[in-house]
């Protein structure tokens, strides 16, 4: 029996039977194994995207699974292949696509938001969205490839290099992954996070970490950098406090990378950007090369991915998973096993 979890608005999730959609030409039907709760899913659960989504909506895009069936004209994938999905469907006609930046297509469809997602037994997606994962990578860890690809994209755009002094503002799942990837590139990383559990986790992962409510972030950065300031600051908190402090933390001609989605446009100290000749870089989702890099990093086994998985639950527990995630507390990533 195929099942799906449906968002029905007003913070309600209902699980029920569903009829899997057969793949059309150029599509592949997947048997979903695991799917994580993303911050964007939480925004949807809170009703922040009700004007955009079509209800009842099957959310979910941080997934892993296997190929179940392939439609006509699909080459290179056969039933049983282990895969993850890069959940972007660009128009291929807009100026961004024409410039080679289809990941920020002006008319982008995001699978799991604009179309049904992976919180269901069988998920039919465009074949071009698939990335194969090696047998050495568990499907449980495969569900972390999508957020890890975000981190790979952010670190690549920032051109992080060995010896760089990096500050990550926000130690949630994406922030922690950014820190891990930046450290893999050779950076010296400091994480700033207000959740005590996440500060402790960062320290267990051998990061320098602090709670800016308890310790002076600016003084710490200046002490670590001999008074110069950080080379790169990743703003992953989505808070006004983060937007305000990021320019204070940077060295002359340092780089601020905005990763978070802000609920409201934040205030920025543009005079500081002028005075120090700072640079500001937006970083949105990922490109195919970032998925490939994420798969390689995860498969190498050098990242402590199990430390980022707080819990693995059945799909029937999705409602409770959202409620736990919105409380913060002792949670990082909750994965759902899909029956």
C-alpha cells in the first residue's frame, strides 16, 4: 500500500493512502527510503508559504531512495539504482538559464514545494534531477546529501581556502554542514549559535563555538585573528542580529555570504561595507557540481553525519517531527523512514 503525508494548512499533517503516478517520458518513479525535515518544510508547516503551495501538499525534498520504474526515453537508470534528487526544475528559457545559472531560474519549480515531494512511498521526478549514490553510502546518510550540497555550494562560492579564518553565524543543520565543509577545505572555523545543545554539539565536533548571549563574539573573532577580523562570514541564522554583526566581524575586503532565508528584509550597515571595502555574496541552493561534491564527501566517510541526525522516525510521526523541530531544543535533523 502506497502512503503519503499531506500538509493541509493550519499546521496539520494527515497521512493517507495515495495512488503513485506512473512516470511519463523523461521521468523516473522512485521508491523513497528516507526524507529529512528541512527548514523550508517548517516554513510551509507554519503557513508562511500557503499563498504559494497547492494543498493538500506532499512536502519533502531531502531524500534518498531507489529507482522503481523509468519512463520512455530515460537512459542510464534502471530499477534498483540508488539515487538522490536535486529538486530543481528550471524553465531553460529565462535570462538566468541562458547565462548558465539554471539553479536560480526566474521561473524555478522546486520539487516538494511547487510540485509534490518525497514524503510518500513513490515519487515521480524528472530523470535529469537524479544523482546516483555509491553502495558505500547508506540511504540514511543519502538523505543528507541535499543539505550537504547547499553547504558545498556556499563554500565553493566563497572560495574558502586553507588557512582562512571563517565565522559561521547559526549552528543549525545547514550552518553545521557549512562549517564541516569549510573545515574540509582547510579553514579555521568559529561557530556562533544561541542554542546551547547545538553549541555543545559543535564543540563535540571539535569546532570553536560560542553562544553570543554568553560570550563577546566580536572580541573572540578579533582575538583569534590578531585584530584583523575574519576572512569570510557565513550568515546562516536568518536573524537581524546576524545581519547586523556580520560586517563587524570581517577584515578589510572580507566576504559576507548570505545563506539564510530572512522572514523580513534585514537592516545592513552599508557604510561599513563602503569603509572596509567589504564584499557581499548571496548563495542560493546548489548546482549539479555541488551535488557531486556532496556525494563524494559523504561517501568518503570523513564527515560525522550520524552526529547531525537526531532521530529517525516513521512517516506517521511527521506531525510530531514538525512540532519538535519548531521547539528547537535538542534537535538537529529528523529523518522519516517512508513505508
